[in-house]
C-alpha cells in the first residue's frame, strides 16, 4: 500500500459519517432532467444516481483523489427490494425522456455492487428508450455483461479513463487502473456493438495548468482511438473529504481555469475524428470550487461551453468574450512550471479570497 493509498483509506473512514445514516436505500440519490444531443437532435434526458453500496475501488483502496461519492453511500447496501423500489421511482420520473443515463457511486456492471436481477429490472424498465447509459469501472466490464444491457444500438457504457498517462493515473488520480485496462474494456463494449462514453479529467492534483491541458488532450485522443463516441471532459472540482479538498484548503491546488476547458475543446476539435464528440459540462462551473475564471466572464464562458455541448459546433467556442483575465491565464501556462508551488498568489483569482 502506498502512502497515498494509506491516506485515502484513512480519510474514507471519516467520509459520510452521520450523513450516511440518514440516507434511504430505497430512494435514488438524485434524479434530474437535462438536454442531450442524440443523432443531431436535442432530446430530453433523465439522469439519475442510483444509490448502491458504493464503489469497489473506494471500499478496497480508498478511492480516487478527487471523488467524494463515498459521502453519498448509505450505511448499508440496499436490499434487492430496495433497489427495485428505486427502479420503480426512476421509471415514474422518466416523463418524456428519450435518453436515460444511470450513474451509481461506483459501477453498474459490478455484480457485487448492483445485483444482476436489479440490472435486468433496469433494462426492462427502460427497454423503449432511444439510449440507455450506464457507467462502470473498466475491470467490471465484460462482453457478457454488456450483452445483458439489451439492444447494443441503444446502449452506451460510460467509463472513467481520466488520464492516458499511467503515472498520472497512479500517483495523481489513484485510479487503480491503467490505460491498457481502459482499452480492453472499451474493446469489449464496442465489440458487442454498443457505444462508449469516456470521462477525462482536467487538472488532477500535482499537475500544472499547462501539464493538465496536455494530459487531457492526450487522454481524449486515446479515448477516441479506443472507439469512444463521446468523450466528456470533467474539470476537477472540489468535493468534500477528498485529497483535492485538502490540497485546495492548503492552497496547494486550484481548480482549472474555464479558459483551459475551452483550450482543450478547441485543440481536440482539430485532432480527433468526427466520430468522437468531445464535450464538457463543468460541475460547479464558474464557482470557486469548480473550474472558473475571474468572476466577470464566467457565466458567458460556461454558456458557450454548454452551447458547444448541444450543438457539437466548435464555432460556439469562438463566441466567448475576450476578457482581461485571459492574459493572466496565458501567463500562468507560461510561468507556472518555472516556479515552486502553485502559481496563484493572494488576490490573483477569486478563489484566493475564500
Ligand atoms: S471516481 Fe469512480 S472509480 Fe474513482 S472512487 Fe469515485 S466512483 Fe470509484
Ligand atoms: Zn475573465
């Protein structure tokens, strides 16, 4: 066990204390509707977080450095009846959604987390949607499990790759997975004719802003090569009881700039094939604990990123305002590697006044 894993395992014991006891295992953790682009059309989509016993990697190895999902895990796993009650609740909330995305705080394809009978009930409940997305860690993905998800032409499996660099995956994200494991899992999904959605991080701990941009671009290109139809760029945000939270509190790490999100989207628009859609929907975008800029231009930039997500048109990114904070972002890219410690002196960005 590494020092990092030791620390994460120790932190895990503190996460969710008190809160977990109040969680009802028969009720989904969250349900919301959003818009998605399906075959060139913007469609109503229901997204939900199914409450489960939690992520195997978190339970066994302390989880990833940026992930606070353990605080959303109930004090005991749901029973099968409680899971089925969640499925009924989700079906009742679907409305007109043509796309259903079901997340867990772990892996839908891990039979120890989501019993196969529950997965069957989910597939049956949503067998008439145009697209069903479920997420899973790579090691739980097999061709056989993908086949249980039904018609592959309307099935998408979401996988967190995060970075294509094994050193970053290990020492920065603590993902418990390497690039080869992702490639194997993606091949299992595409081999069955289903689609792959890949999550890529922007700026996990210990990377400078410029390194983070390059790392994301490399990961997006690797995800595209592995046959992903969608790559979602997730700028790291601050979640409670995580290493990122601790580093942020110590002023040793800052969320990425929104300009960096735009930069990655722009550069990959020219470098990945059109069969892969690269998008971003920054969690807490424009807020101190999420990707943000100076505070004046954040709303406009977040809106441009959202328009780009739903139009798949890189020109939306050219509509972002030319704010005075942009040269500051550029100077951080140029200078941060030359300095020791984070290049965000007091007063430099909004988050420094927290
Ligand atoms: S990011 Fe995913 S794999 Fe990592 S601990 Fe969280 S749920 Fe598990
Ligand atoms: Zn600005």
